[in-house]
């Protein structure tokens, strides 16, 4: 229990009559990689956004490393600074150079001295082979390169948890591989990741656990290999069979 | 090249022939285009133009500040901010509707009557009136620019832990400004000549100086001189606006989307 990093209990969220989340329970342990799967509109993105408080919840409790971050009195900006997040697209700021993008939060939110932030930023860019683009604007980069920059931007300040929301779904197929390789490297390095994904093969390979979301609740969860190869619930089976 | 030059020459010739051939041309030429009067009135009008430039400078600064505040208020979300949103919306509705001349009269003659302030020069009240009116237009330009920034940008900034204020200052406004630069410059061009309207309050600017000189010489040439000076003043900005717009179009054509 001591290494439980994220704990969601009874998360509810509706938009008018539309109940997107109907009481979701979900745990993520430290250094664990959890893949959220489910059809479009099953609430995966909404659930991820509730975790870093970009989406308010109607009911439920969210604990991050034991702290109740769903308490309305909590400093939301402070919580978000502890969580890295990458979305489908439009992650990078087009008016800032690549290195400025990567170091922005470190400088503004974490008050890291510029020299140190730049050094770390260049190191990370070098680790993904993009140090040559440090001074370029994001529009010079391919979609895959942009997503990789967005990912290293999210981890520059060593967040406790990394949220990835369909980071490859807006990419051309030939660019998906390089982004997944980076996520795999982070997972191998012990980063705690909660990701929504459509890439089942990738989920099976990288995720420790797969959580199937349908109709706003967790229908089935378990070790990746087991849920994807031998689903127990009829709804999971139906969803997976539609993908083949 | 040759064709366009020739066509321009022929066109100009025809236009000149039509105007200069009119029965009253000699009289009009004498009353509006007298070189001696132009030269004699120029120093005073230039002096007046200096006041217009001062008003323009302060008004431009004031407009950017007030318009940014109004635009920011209008983009606030959440029911708590309804009064502020409504106030900002009412402001833009009101001042985009009222003619500048009427605002000038009300501010220039009405507000000093409240005797809240020590006596201020007419140019001061003229500047305030111009700021009030132009802020309403420019605020709408800013708002359009802010709303054109993709919502994901805001989300990405907040996800990094940036506060609402930091997100506005560092992420949203810089992109919004870039989007609306041509529109803003256009408003600035319009303002460059509207600063001439402060003359109705008695401020001795270029227009008022021209009026005085006109009365003095009993000749309308000073008005033409003042008009030409305003054109000269606006011309660099107009060219710059065209250049910036063309450059942005070129950028978009190059497909530089995020």
C-alpha cells in the first residue's frame, strides 16, 4: 500500500444530462504503467483531465501520494506542477522556441534558474536527438518530433505522475513509432504513467495493467496480457473484437 | 510595365483635363491651392500637428491598456464574473455606437463641469474621449484574437502548472497579438486622423491652426496643407500595415500551422 501513488474513488462527472463518468475507481502504484482503453467518448480523456484538476468533478475523491487533491481548498496550480501531461495535439506553444517550450514550466512554476533549466532542457532534447532544434520554432518540427518535445517538456521537472492522452492518435502512422519508443523508454526508466491509448499492441507491451472504461465506469481491469488476450467481461470482448 | 505606365499617364491626363477644364477651376485653384498661402501657413500648422502627435502617442498607449483590460474581462469564464463581463460588454456596445464627435463634446464640456479635477487643457479631454471610443473597437479586436487562440494552448499551459495570469500573459496574449496585428494597425491609421477632431474642443492642433490661418488669409489652402500633412503622417503606417499583412498571408500559405 505504501507505494500507491494515485487513488481515484467514485469519480463522477456529467455535462448536463450527459453522464460521462459514473463513479470511477482507479489506482496507480508508483512506477506502474496503466493503460486506459475504451471507445471514443467512454470518458478516458475526461478522466485524465480530472486527475490534474483541469476538469472539475461532481463527486469523488482523488489522492495523489496520499494528499486529497480533490479538496476544493487545494492549490490546483501546485498540484498540476507535480503532474506532467501531454495531450493529442497543439501541445507546444508556437510563439516560443523549442528550448523555451521545454523550460517554461521549470522557470515560471518551479523557479529553476534559467541556466539550470536550459542545461536540463538541452540534455533532454539531446536524449531524443532534437538538440539541433533547440533554437527553432515548433512549426519546423514534424508532428512526431513535436509530441516527443511535449513529452520531455512534461518530465523536465520530474513530475510524480505522467498523464498521456492519446499522444499518437493525431499523428501520421509513420510518426507513431518514434513517440511510442520514447514512452517505452520512460516506462522502462520507472516513470509512473497513466495513459489513454488506442494502440492495443503498445498497451500490451508497455502497460503493467490495462483498465477498460465503458459507459463511464471501469468494466474490467487486470494485467495487460490477461485483459487483452483473455477478457472476462462481454463488453470488453466486444470492444476488443471490433478493433481486430 | 509599359502598359501600366502609359495607362496611368492617360488616366491622369484625362482627370486633369476634366477638372482644370471646369468653368470654376481658376477660382477654386486660387482659393484652395495658393502656394504662397501654403508656405505662410505651414509653420503654424506644423506646430499644431505636434499637438496631434502628442495626443496620438498618449491615446495609443491609453487605448492598448484600456482595451486589454476590457478584452480580458470579456473573456473571463464562470458565473462569478458575470457583472464584470456585462460591464465590459456594455462598454464596447455603448462606445462603438456613439459618434466620436458626441463623446468629444460630452467629455470635453461635460466632465470638466463636474469640477472634480483642476482645469485641464482641451487636448487632455480630447485624448480621454479618443481613448474611450477607440478602446471599445480595439477591445473587440483583442477579444477576437484571444478567442482565436486554440483552447488546447490554454489547457497545455495550465497542465504545466502555469496560473491563469501566467497563461494569459505568456501564452494567450502573445499569440492573440500576433493574430490581430494587421487589424490593430488599421485602427491606428484611423486614429491618426481622428486625433484631428480634438480641434472642436478648442485645442490648437493642426486642424484648428489651419482654420485660424484660413480666416487670416481668407483662403482655404491651409486646410489642404493640414490634410496633406495628415496623409504624410499616416502613409508610413499604411505601408507598414500592408507589408505586415502580406507577410502574414505568406506565412499562412507556407503552411506554418502548429
